[in-house]
C-alpha cells in the first residue's frame, strides 16, 4: 500500500512501487517476472526523476513540508557524532522551537543551533511547530556569542514557517530580538554556516541565518514571507498561495541565481523524505567542506567578508553582475544535476 503521506504528484511513483512489491512477493520468480521486476525498477527511477525535475514552486513548498521529511532531530542523530543540548535564554524560559548545544562533526567541535517542528502532535506542541518566541532567538544568540568568544564554528539549521506571531511574543519584543540577532550575527568572529532543511519562512528564518556560507536543500524554500502570508496580503485569500509561490522566487535555484545563497545541496531522487540516510550523508559532506574553507579565514577578514556578502545582494540592478550571477547559477545547477546522476 502507498504511504498515507504521499503528495498528489508522487502518486504515479507509489503506484509503480506497489506493482513492484506485488511482483517481488510472488513465490514463483520465473524469468518473465524477474525481467518485469528489472523493468519496473528502471521505470520507477525514470518516473521519479521526471516528476522531480519538473516541480513548480508550489509543489516544492509541499515537498519542503512533507511529514516524512527529515527534521533537525533526525539530522542531529544522522550527521553529528555527539550532541550536548544547552537549555534556556538566561532571562525568561527554554524555547523548544530552537535547539542549541555543542556538537561534534567528525573531529570538529561546533555550536549547533536548529529549529525543530516535531513529527506527532505531542512533539509539535512541545516545539511549537518550529515557530520560536523572542526567548528562542535570545537563546540562540547566547550560544552563538559563546561560540564566538572561543572561536568555535557555528552551524544553524533553518526549518520554520516563521516566528511565532502570538500576542505574548509581540509583547516580549519579537521583532526587536530578531533584529538584535541580525546585528550581532553580522559581527560574530566564528565561521557561521546556515542550511535551510525545509521551510525558511520570514524573519523567523532570518533570525538565525546571517551566515558566511548559506545553503538550501534542493527542495526547500527560503523567503521573506510564506506563500500563504503573501497571498493573504496581495490577493486577500490564502487559496492563492500557489500564485504567490511562483511570484516570490524563493526556490533553491532562484536563490542561487539571485546570489542570496551560496550552495544548493542535492537531495536524493524523490526528495529527502524518501532516503534520510543518503540526504544526511550529502549534507554532512557539504558541512565539512564549508567548515574546511571557512576555518582558513582569519576572524577579522571573516567579519568583513560577511558584511560585504550581504552588501552585494540586490545585483539585479547591475546587468553585468546579474550576468555573472546567472553564469555561476548555471554552473552550480549543473553540479547539482551531476551529483544526482552519480
């Protein structure tokens, strides 16, 4: 039986896989059945690639929200060799929407900051669906400042529809605390690596993503606002979210072309939710490569490079710079496709 959480455009693949499972379960594995099994496996790979190579922005949003997609706690287990969680913001409470702590990535000690949505109802309530309150951003900043003092690299995983918009959060200074994070992260003397693993929505994502190296998983998105929020403002109803998704240009390929991010991390065929371990292996290799590159840069130069990086954003008014960004995007896209083929 196909899984309950399949997306509508994935149905042809799951139907083929259901046929394959029935053939493989037959006790009489004649030559004809073995040949049919081989042909079905080839067809499943072809169909999966065809569907996922042609996803539109709204379908990419659906993949980024897939219930089986690996989340921060999954990656902590699969990518890092050790994790010691640090709790609380030293002022108000321990916001579980953001997890922080020391982690070990092979032989490197890092400070980890990541948003976690939760899988079941109990977990989602505990982690508030990944939507942090002001104390969550203070908690993240306390850890990042600690890492900066001791020269420990910082890794941030972003996965949130946005910061929590409740009255209490606004009363406690939601916008102010996010703004403080933007300012303070710009001056950190440790390398900062950010990865959008699912949703990168609004200031809730930006509050922990002022990074020296910013990566986005292939079927994730990173945006100034969620598509539903944009549709509610521009078209007065969230049913136009698909239209907003096309207009926002927030997919990984768009962001790379516009110079907003530095890397697109290829996902397994059919998306990260179909192979957690392969996705974790690819993500780990990306993190190690970024750490090697950034660790060689002196602290003062690192801060200046980070500042200049964000100053350069918005090159769409400069035709020459735009052409260069487009060429870099094509080269990076070719690299992503090459990784998938291999």
